[in-house]
C-alpha cells in the first residue's frame, strides 16, 4: 500500500510539473499576444491619422481642380 501511495505521489508530482510548465508557456504566449495587440493598435491609430491627413489633402486638391475648371469655363465664355 505504501508503494502505491508513493507511486501516486510521483505521478501527481509529474502532473503538477507539467501543469506548471503549461501555465508558464501560456503566460509567455499571452504576454506576447498582448504586446502585439497594443503595437497593432498603435499602428492602426497612426495609419488612421495619416489617412485623415491624406483625405484633407485630396479634398484641397479637388477644390483647387474645381476652381481651375471653373476659371477655364469663365475664360472660354469671354473668349
């Protein structure tokens, strides 16, 4: 009976060590995933800012082109 209890104890020690190892690996993976998420979030914010600036530049260019087209039409009316 003592041998069986000792064998069970040894198995429990192995199981405990395995579970501790899995927990450590899981924590490492979750930490890396969290870092990646925050990095991606920052990159997305930066891209949104750049996109907003580009949209404003496009809007200004359209306005300039519309003014040029309007100016040409006015010139054509008087020529």
